[in-house]
């Protein structure tokens, strides 16, 4: 059985920190910025004393020996805190408040080490059980370790002159950009003009009713970024990676998706596929088709990949409602809210644009104008709150076969935290499951790069 002294702790640091708080008013704020809970103290008497200090501080009372003893007596905790003599001894330990930040950091770090020890101990116990679900235990362990890591990150308030200087430098950089696109290009000129590209740390929600082309335009976004040399990751919870590859081939080679699925290909098609594979296989596009992944799973995978690839530029998730929140959740709305907050936190943590596809409720079907609105977001208003950009995809011909807008799709920017809302139109080529700029609609000719003549056989790369 483990004894108290086997766990990471520093008696001297805890006593010094409490003594500084009693004797030096300036040390109180410094300590509370770093040590945020009495749980961070290892010794029970120190936890009780720290709680009393927090109580005094919250009431605007000074933390000194007299007030502290009175507070402990009133709460009936004076004996548990070691009595008056212990309070006096701790106060007499004070030399200078200059080391408050140092000793507070030491107390905090010892606490994190103990939490890490607890996680390791519990994980070891779970691993020894015969009926342990390996995926579950790995996910829970990663989530708990990540939580420990987040507690170790503490950012101090930054003076405005430094913030203004950095922002001015960013403005200079943006002023030199071509086309005014400060973020990652969407691949569509009109959409770039409205969004200035996909911005770092933004959570971008792309929502639509079924069969509108969510997955198609997601592939458009991914392919456009990958062609620009960006590192792109797709988490496809609905389609397999092979199904996505079929759509990528259809878009790149300009071949009817139905022909690809049937394998009904002539030699001209094979040439297009060969060119597409040769050109695109070197791009940094990664696909993960694991079902039911959680925020913790995605974060762990992205962190590993970011280390391998020296960073990630764009993440796309298809789709949000198929993710799992992890942990105990009371209802579906709470689960979606947790997932939504987690995705926003992940975009900010990795400093990348993160595009999450989402379902809509059936409400648009009940209206004469079937265009989606923000209240149609399915299962949680938290999605709207967390997202920096909310885009809806709408194709009128789905509802109206004789629509004047046949062959087009509408991207509706319903929310844009840092810019305008509105809508843009794109050409929709259903046979290739892709969207195109209205003013840039190529014909069905094979790519110009195809120079080889058909040889009557499947190309060697297959």
C-alpha cells in the first residue's frame, strides 16, 4: 500500500506559500492565479487553511493570522487545520513574498504529478481486468491526460501595446495578400471574397438537408487546399475512405461517379484516372474513416499527425452527429453541445480552420421556402453559438424539378462572426459530385496534362 510520502509533494513549498499569503497581501493574488483549488495541496491541514483563505478573500477580508484563526474557528475546522500553533508556525515561516510565484508553481506541478500518478494507477488496474474494452480505456486515459495538460497551461493577461503591435504586423501581412484572402482559400472565388478564406482557429459549420451535396463540397474544399500544398485531414464517419476516394477521382478526372462505381470505364477514363492519381498522390491529404470517434480520439490523432507532418492546415469532419462525446451524458442535446464546444476548442488549440458537417432538422421541409435558417440546426442551439461561421447548402432543384436554378447550388452564410452574411451561387455537377465557380465551368474534356495515347490496357499504376 502506498504511503503519503511516496507521492509527489513538497511540504516546504506548501508551508512557504501559505505563509506568504498570510504575511504579504500581494502574494495572495499571485498564488490564486496559479493554485486554483485546495485540492492542489497534498496535506489535509493545508487544504483546510487554503479554503479558509479563499473564503476570506471572497468576502473582501484581509488574510492575516487573526482573521484566519477566527474563520477556522467559526467553521469548526481549527483543530483539523492543526490549531492556532500551526497557523502561527506557518506565518512565522515567511521571509519574503518574492518567491511566491515560484513556490506556487511548485505546489501546482506536484499536484499535476499526483494526478498523472492516479491516472496511471487506474489505467493499470483497468488493463488487468479480463473484460476491459481497450478502445474505451485508451480514450478515457487520453482524455484524462489531456485534461492534466490543459491545467498546466496558464496564460497571463497581455498588455495592450504588445497586442496592438502584433496585430499591426498581421495587418501589414494581410495588406500584401493577393485577392484579399487572409485565410485558407475555399477553392471558390465568390466564397473567398465573402469569407476572406477559412480563418485559423475558426469552427465552420456546414449544414444541409440530405442530398444537397454536403460531402461533395467538403471534398471540393479538401482537394483545393491539398492542391495548394496544405496538409488536410478528413474524418469521414459516414463514408469509407474508398468511397471518398471514388468521389475524389470523379472530381479530379471529371468522370461520372456512376461509371466509377460500376467499373464501366473506357481507355480515355483510365488515362484521366492515371493522371489524377499521379498528380494527387503526392499531396498531403489524409482520411480517417473510423466510426464513432470522440473529440479525444480526434485530438490525439491530430496531435500525432501534426508532429509527423510539421503541422496541419485544415480539418474536415463528416459529420458532427455521428461523433461521440465521451463520458457520461444525460441526453442527446447535452452530447451535441459537448461535441460542439470540443470542436471549437480543438480549432483554437491547433490554430486551424475546422469544418464540421451537420444535419438539419426537418423544419425546411415544412416551409414553402425550403432554404435553411439558423433555427433549423438539429438538436442544439449550442452549435450556432460555438461556430464562427455557419454555412447552409441549398439546391432548389431538389424540391422543384422545374426550378430556374437547375444545376446550381446556393451557399448561404447565415452566421459570420467576423464578416458579412449573404449567399453565393455555384454550379453543381451531380454526375461528378462537385461544385464549380459560376464563371469557371469547364467542359467534359480530359485534363490538358493527359498526353499519353490509349494502349488498350489498364495503366501500369493500377
